[in-house]
C-alpha cells in the first residue's frame, strides 16, 4: 500500500474586476496563495485560492499581506481622488449649462415678439457653448489634480512593491 502525504490547506476567495484579475492573482501569489479556480461573477471574477497551513513564516506572510492590502487600498483611493473633484465640478457645471440651454428653449417657445425670440436663441446658444466647454475644463482639472497626486501615487506603488518583494522573499527563504 502506498503512503500519501497529507497537506492541510487554508482557503480564500478574492473578488476582482476582470481587468484586475492578473494583478490580484500576482498579489496573492506573493504571499503563498495558489490559484485554484477562476469563476466569472457579476462585475468581475472570483479567484479561489489555497495555501499550505504549514508554510514557513505563515504569520509574517499574513502580517505583510494585511499591510499590502492597506497599501493597495490607499493606492486605489489615490487613483479615485485624481478625478473626484473634476467630476463634481463637471456635473454641477453641466447641470447649470443645461438649465441655461433649457431656459433659452423655453423663452423661444413662449416668445410673443421678435426680441424675446432673439433673446431665447442667444440664451440657448450660450447654454450650448457652456455644455461644449465642460469636457475640456474637466480634462484640465483632472490633469492638474493627477499631476499634484503623482508623488503620493508613486510612494504608494513603491510601498506596495516593497511589501510584495518581502513576501516573495520569505517564500523563497530569503530574509529581509
């Protein structure tokens, strides 16, 4: 009779967007997790992972993994912050521009004289012009904020890369 080696695993599932699947798998593999299955889910994929419970430095890997998750969350928040203010401005400015445009249309429809019709047309053209300049203003504001946040994003990416390297080094037996 053949003797089998018993391995006890711990299991984990991670949900990620489809375009982030490879990054999430690499992230988990740096801390000893082995990808066992990928399942489609609403809005992304579910990665099924396992890791040997008797893995050397398991507690240290867990600590590094939690730190890396925090660094990844910080990086994601910085990425969202790049366009948040510009989006708020664009929504408010666009709503105001649409109101000006609608006011011009209303004035044209209620016009009893030629002067009111001309005023409505001018107000509508002004509203349309405001709607057209909204996107370039959004792009300029977003680029300015992204440039201001670039050093913080670089620091967060460097911190995350260092934590991933430490985790991989522990798996390979190297000490940091």
